[in-house]
C-alpha cells in the first residue's frame, strides 16, 4: 500500500512498497536535510537562557555570587558548546574583580602569572567620580562536555579584603537625585550546535 506524505503547500512524496515480497526499501535523507530537520546545523542556536538583575545590592569581600546573576542550562549534546554573554554594571570603593563561574570552576579568566595575582574575568579600581558606574561586558564560548544541568553565575570579589565592596546597579555615592540613575545586569547562555 503506497503512503503519501503531503507538504503544507499541497505537493507531496509517494512511498511505494518494494515490488518483491519480503524485501525492504530504505529511504535515506541527505545529511544536510537531517541537520535542518533536527535543527542540528553546526552553529545553530538550540536554546537560550537568561538571568537579569535590576535591583540594587552591595557585596563586601568575596568571592560571592551576585544575587540574580545565576542561571542553569542543560545541553542536549555533550559535543555542543555554550556561548556566554554578560553585562555587569557596578561601582566599587577600591580594588575589585568579577568572575564567571561554571559550577565551582572559574571560566573566562586569565592565566596564572606569579604567585599572588588572582585569575579574574574583569578587574577594576575605584578611580574617578563617585557618580560613575562601570560597565563590564564579555563573551566566552565554553565547552562543558556534558548533558547534565550546568550552573553559570557572576561572582563578585573585593580582592581578599572584607572592607572592599562592589555596589551593583547604582553609583558609589548612592544619592537619590536626578543625575544618578539605576542600571541593570544580565547573563545569557546559548547552546550552540557542534
């Protein structure tokens, strides 16, 4: 018995049984069709997860997770990559740093140089106006090699000093006036097909 597959446009494909009884016909689709049908084209975005922080918070010392800047994503294949993008707006009263973590491991950090320098994603020092807010943005293509749920988060670090703080989404002076706005932060994870 023939089977007809009808497309939305009205055309279709007819699958005709083999002429001899007992034999099978194998219908193969080109690799490119399989990738397009399964949305597995290399470089395709398979899923997007985002966390946005709009509130104001202050964190002393650290490294400490920034509330609201954490997300979980579960890759569909261990060979796929995760493209991370972030924008963090903050100010500080002294030396400060930001780190991007996958689970308990920092990613998107520099090489170890010397014995005292920390490996960080962004480094800042409080200079300039108390009305200034720093913006730190970046992208990193991670290869987690897993299909388990992964946690990515932004960590705040007052460079090993409990008196150093990072204030998120506000100025250092934190004055309620027309020329000191509040801002937002975000972290986004995109699964990219291998």
